[in-house]
C-alpha cells in the first residue's frame, strides 16, 4: 500500500458535498411531491391555511420529509398568526403609567378574546407581560433579526442563539432563508411576514426563559441593524442603559437626540465584546440600503416593542423625567420582566402535596429566591451548589415540650434484667414476652424446633432475646437486647443484660438505660451461692452506682427446688441484707419466687400446690407497681449512641439510644461528640413508631443525614451545637472503691462509652457520710472507702459533671462514682 | 548487638564499638547514648561547594563523622534512631562545629565514647550504663522470646510485638461493628469484616509470606501469636483464620499451630499484662525479662494491697525508705524504670544512678530496672517511675507537706 493511494481515497467527502449542496434530482422530485402534498393537506384541513412553498419545504427539511408532522406544524403556526392578527387589531390603546417603584405596575391590557382558540397563542401568553405595552412609537426601534434554529429540528434548544460561532454552512443557509423569507414577505404582506417571524417565536420565548439578560444582550450584539428612529427623538432605553454602563459618559439626559459618544464609534463597536447598537445617521442609511434583505420582526419582537397595528400611545412620562434611573429600567424592567427562579406553579402544588403527606421532599436549591433575582443572588446560588448533595430536612418547629405534655401516652419505663450468668434472665424475659403475646406462637415454635435441633431445647425462650448466632450457639447472652411489651397501663422496655463477667461492659451499657432493675437469682443449690459471689453482687452494685433506686428480685428456677419456702426465705434474707448494704432502701426491694421455664408467677399465678405459701404479686404485677420516673426533659440535649447501623435503604445511617436529657425533633441539627460533626435528623422513631419528636427517657432511633458514618461510634454523645458537651482528657471524680485503688490503668465506662485511661492521682479519701477529707494523698485506697481521684485518658472523651462513671480493671469493677 | 571493641577505662571513661544486628538493638542504643557523649559513625552528608565563579555544586559524600550528641530521636514503630549533634572531627568536607544528624543503621558499627569531664559535665560509664551494655550485648544469647499479640474486643484490635525489652504497638484496628438488633444480621456481617481487616493487618505486620508456594519451600520459624479478648472474640478470630486457611489462603496453615487463644479483660493494650500472666502464655514466654518484670510488679502491688507498709512508691518516698535502710538485704527490692535514666538532665540521672548504686552496693538490696516500653514498666511509670519492696514496714507520714513536685 502506498501512501498515494491512501491519500486518493476521498469519495467520502464527495458524497458529503453532494448530500448538502447539490441534492440529486431524485430527492428534488421527492421534495416537490411532498411539498404539494403538504400544501394540499393544509388547504383541505379544518382551519384552512395557506403557506408558501419555501415554508413547506423548510418544514419538510426539518421534519425529515415527514408530511404529517410538517402539516401539523404549519397549521399550528398559521392558526396562531391568524389569531394574533385578530388580537392585535382588537387591542385598544392602553394607558401608560409612570414607573415609580422598582416593581413597575404595568397596565394590564384589556382582555381580548379572540375566538376561543384551541391553539396556543403567543400574544395571549404574553398578554400580561410588562413589555407588551411598550409605546408604539418605539416599535421600530428594535428590529430583531429572526433567529433561525440552526442545525437541528425546529424549536431545538437555542443554546448558541446568535452568540456562538456560526459555521459557514449555517451562515449560508441562514442568508438564503432570510432572502426567501423577505421575498415571501413582499408577496403576501401581513400573513407571510408574521409567518416567518412566528417561526422564531417559540424559540425566542424559550431563550427568554432564564437568562433574559444574556439572550437580549446577545441579540443586541448580533443585530447590527438595531436602530432608533430619529423622528421620535428618543434614545432607545436599551442603548441608553448600555451606553451609560459602558462608556459612563452618558448622563441622565436621555432625551437628547443622537448623543455624541455613540455617534462615531466604528472601532469601538468592533472592539467591544457586545457591539453598540448603531444609533447614528450613518447606520440609519445603512439600514435603508439593507432594507430589502431585512427580515420582518418576529412575533416575539413585535410583542416586545409593540405592533404597527397597535394604536399609538402617549409618550411615557418616565422617558422625559430627568431623574430616571436608567440602569434600573434597563436591568429590571426590560430585561427581567419575569424570572423563573421561584418554584413553578407545578412545583408549588407538588410541594404542598408532599408536605401534606408528611413527605420530606428535597427542596429546590433556589427555593428562597425572591421574585427579583439580582446578580448577587445568582452568585450566591452558585456558591450553594456543591458536589455533595445536601439533604435539607424541613423542621416542623414544634414546641416539643408542649407536644409532649399534650400527648396522651401510656407511661413508658425501661428496666434492666441483671444477674449472674445462667440465672435464667433471657429465658425469664422470653417467657414474659411469650405470655404477654408480645411474640407470636409461630416464632416461638420455630425457636423451639431449632433449639432442640442443636440440643439446647431449654434455651428456646431465651432465643427470643438472644438473636446473635454466637449467642445461640453458646447459649450465652453476649450483648444487651431490647424488647418491649405493653400492659394495660405501661409500655415496658426490657433491657436484657448479659450475665457473663466478660460482658459486664455491655451490661453497664444496658443498665445506664434503665429506670429500675430486675435482679434474677438462680435459686438452685450451689448456683445461688456462686452467683452471689459473682455477678449477682457486681451487677447489683453497678446498677446502684448508676443511680437505679428500685430493684425487683426474681428468685428464679424455684421449680428446681420444689418451691421450697425455706430456700426462698434464705435467699431473700441473704440478698436483702446485701442489697441494703449496697445502698438500696428496703422499701424498694421486692422478692418474687418464680420459674421462667414453666412460667409460674411470671404473668400468671402458679397453680402448683407447693406455691400456695406465696400470696404476693406476680412479676408483671411488681413491674406495674413501679412508680414512673421523671426525666430531665428541659435540660440541654444529651444522648449516648447505643448503636450505629444501616436502618434500611431509605435510611442508610441510623443511630439508636435513649435520650438522657432534653428533646429533639425531625429536622434538628445535632452535634456528635467527640468528633464534633453535625448531622441532620432526617426522621426518627420512638419505641419503633415513627414520630416527629422525642423527649428524654424515650428510646429512639434517629435516621441521620449529612454526616459520614465514620464520625459516629457507639458511646459517642449527641448534643446541640448551642449547648455542646465538652471533650475532656482528664477529670476529677468522687468514687466508691470496690477494690484497692492506686495509680494504675483502668477502663472507664459510661453507658456505651468505654475507653482506656489511668488513675493518675489519688487526691484524698473522704468520709462516707459527711464527705469531709480524711486523708490527703493516700498511697492506696482501700475497698469500701470513698475517695477523690484524678483520671486521665489518652483520647478526649465527652464527659461532663454530674455523670456517673464506672472504673474497671482486669475484668473487675474497681470503683464507681460521680464526675465532679 | 555485637560488641566489637571495648575500651572502658577504670575511671569510667572510654569507648565502645558496637554493631547493631536487630531492630531491637536500636532501642538499646537509644538507652546507651546520652546527650554529651561522643558518637562516631559513618554518615552520608550532602556537601555544597562554591566555585570561584560563584556556581555551586552539591554532592553526597560518605564520611565518618564524630559528633557530640545533643539529642536523640527514637521511633519505636520502625526502630530507627536519629542522633543529632555537633561535629567534632575535621574532615575534608566538614568543619568542626557543624551540625549533623547521624542515622544509625543495622550492621554498621558505631563507636560510643563517654567522658568523665573534670567539671563533672559527663557521667562516663556508670554502673547503669555498664549494665545496659551487658543487656544489649547479651552474651548468653538467650533472647529468642518474641511473640505477636493481638489484644481485641468487638471492633477493636491492638496488634503488638512483644520483644525482650519492649512491646511495640504495631497497629490498632478500629471498626464500628453494628450491635445485635432485633432481626438484624448486621452484627455477624460486621464481625466478619472486622476479622478480615484484622487478619490482613496482622499478616502484613508480621511480614508473613502468604504466597501458596511458601507452604512447602521455606521453613522459617513462626513466632507465637497470642490472641486475647474478653468473651469469644479471640476464639472467633481463630476460627476465622482457620476457615481462611482452609479456603483462600493455604499459607496460613503454617500460622495455625502457633496461635494461642488467651482470655483478657478488655481489648485495650493494658490488658496485655493479664495476657502475659496467663498460664498458656507463660509456657511460651517462660522466664523472659518481661515475665520476670510482670511478676515483680504483681508482687509489689500485692504488698501494697495488703497494707503492710512494706511497699512504697514515688521518688521521694522511695528515697526516704532507702535512707532509713529499708531497701536492704533480705528482700529489699528497688524497682526503677529506665525512663529515669534517659533523663536529659545529668543531675537527674546522677540522682537515680547513685540511688541504684547505693541500694546494690551499700545496702545489699536487689535492683530491677524495668523497661518503660513494656507493660509492667508503664504500670511503674504510673506510680512515678520508682517503687520499692521494703524489708520492714515504715510509716509514711512524712511526705504529706512537700509532695507537690513528686507528681511528675
């Protein structure tokens, strides 16, 4: 292959040329056929219209020889023109008012009702537009060159209308079409004139849509023929505005004819980006010479500047006023008759509907834009645009506290179920839920089958709460499980805590959400004793040191000791003595003998004759007898995150927890600590039910937006930016020592918050009752004494006084106390 | 560390030439080299020369430089030691008094000289320095006691290397694992992801060869891997490694026999103390310095708990106990962190060295220098860096009024 041959291959170009510049005879013939066909159809159709051949051919060209479409298009166009003519003829002279305010009130032209037109009428559409009432004497000032759609179907987007680079081909085509249009105009004066112009009307209207300023300027720039009539002796407002803006030489004497600065500037015109409209006499002359090729004004243009058929109006007084703010006129009235910044009527309707439905739809970014959009607004709008889409959630601005008082809710309480490992906590709670029908029988049967399959049939009830695969396989609760059930008076939330010593951190998290506690004790021989030494004791101390006042002791597995009253009494005596030393008041301690596995004395009184000695309340009755607790509803918002998870597809990021203090509602901005990031509450659930607000004491799930999940960890604290919680690396606290305290490494627990730290200094030991200092700078703090110590942490942690904290070391709780 | 040449004079001055062979030797060098010492090592220095015409050219030249140490910078993660100071020897490219930072490199000799100045600005090779040198050189060669420990809990893992003298936290893995929820399987998925990340990190940190061919070819010894956690996390992780070894990464099978699962109270680094006390680990790391140190600290804390007044801590308290002769023959032990000897202040160092010398030589007590880079040393640092087991109880009411400067 030689290079020559490659070079010689140029038939592609030839074909290209053929297709565009010299249509082959076949095509010509086909075009002729189509044209006649279209003309016939037009004539025959319902509103009989006529059209020039060239028009028809143009339409055919743009519709790719589709006869039907071309006919429809042309008919629509012609009908509009007819209506327009009628309307223009009927338009009575309109009085003109002085423009005093920045928002000019233009007289509304009288309602002209042409024959109820089924078709779209441009005149009708623009009827109330302010620029419709331009005085008639100015109608000839601006001759807008018809803007032909280029390189596309009719009515295509006029992105580059007049402004962009025009290809030679397009320029040629435009020139040819213009000539044809002019010829046609000469032939059939009124109808055809409008017909050519009307072609551009839809386009011009769409150009007008947003960047009114831009398109107008472009058009001004392009139409070198824009002129003013010297007879009327007034500057075009537009050119005046432009002149004063560009040259700055033009003063308020706009009434002067042909001001000097604008007369000469041939070069200036060439140099300036947006050439000055020619207003001088020379250009006038030029216009005359070029008259025969000039296109008649478009519908739009005639709508803008008035119509020859329109009666002349009196001279607008604002034109003769000496103190006219030209820029204001230019900038607001003429170029921005209507901006499309506000929501469209459709949007308004849709928004109203969605808000009525409680939908939180995304609001358009320009929602707040007023009806007057200045450049500054535009710039601001640009700044608001960001790559990441912000979700705006509309706040309902509820007064949550009054809503809370209004709401007729059942009282709600949380209780923690604590006790030694294998005391039967989960099983007892599973029984409670099953008997109260909080869980359906089918699920229960399924659990029973599956549990039996792996040889742990007795764990079936516990599986209601132990949902984890690991938990089920091992038969041990690992993490807290929350579940709720209702009695007639109260909604209870169970927080089932793990009993194993390794999971005490999780138990602390659970206990921190509890109003009161149910201590489950294994009454069988040996287990009670080991439990008392183990987590029975530790848990009881922990819940007490976390502020729990009331404790119900469920003496479980009584069936294994044949409901022996003596055994029960022995346990009651031992446990109550221990609990009173731990700081529980005797009136707040209740004992219930029960059996989780059989369900005796849980929700129903046992019918076993051996239990006849017990006449007290069942476990549920005891739960109901508990007094509700008040929460710090009016304090600043505080919530410890219990869990961060993916709720659903709609809510990719959710957090759960219990509100410690304060209140919140949908749409609120919240701050997470220690990361210090803000988030928006997209929606929230209270006790599993969607709600608009939540107050302290409620268990909530918050669906968040506008935050990255890496900023959220369980144990973090949610607060408000107005009342943030401080992150500290060191704090002083007053603690009750459970073990020897000396400067050493400890784990600090507060609810889900769980961080490593160290006791850096022992400040003093205190008297238990009075709080007076007994000894300064002790070397070591003995168990059972109260001491003031300083704890330091490596990382900053959100803590504030008065918070109850627990210090653990080596798997044991060494101290618990209050931040100071 | 190999001792190449030892020229320590009787009066304590003299030079030592050492060759570091392992990364941990850098830590020893860090403890041996003090500000004011003379250090001679090979260096690469960029020298800029100006011609008569004014044009400059710079070249990197190999030099042997001797500097008077001003400061040390030790990076335990990568075991790199940078020693900066002023040059004291004249070379063709450098002038006396110019500053230079020497980067000590493995298998490259360096010479360390400690002087005894006439006006006492240097301390020379004191007993502590000589002891450290002995530890560093380790003539008996019984220091193959390295292990990798992964202390973990749900969503948190600390991967650390336990060496003879230091515990290096290599990497911390932290992930948010969703908690168990009603009807949610996120927790198990999250745990799996967490295990996967932890295993990847562990393998990378151990520089474990995971290619399939390594199974048969090289028989490098694998360090014991301790997995410690509360609950079942460590066991779950072991199971996960097993499943990965069986499916996607057969090379991990070499790792499996060396894995030991231990219980710890939490996933934080300070739980490592508990890990190393567990019987399973003690058999692996029998009688390492670490194990001895840990045991010593436990003894001390036991004594303190018993409130027999036979144990005390804090700089002033210990000094007064030594003054009273309580840290002597028959059970007196002075426990001191080597952080105190690293002090920039010569007087401070002299204070502790003289205390150590006094207990050992005059009182006849035992002295244990604990590495501050170990968990037990860190515990000791929490107590002020120095503690003592006493031969008889002493009453500690003296330290109440002037103890504000003790809490350092």
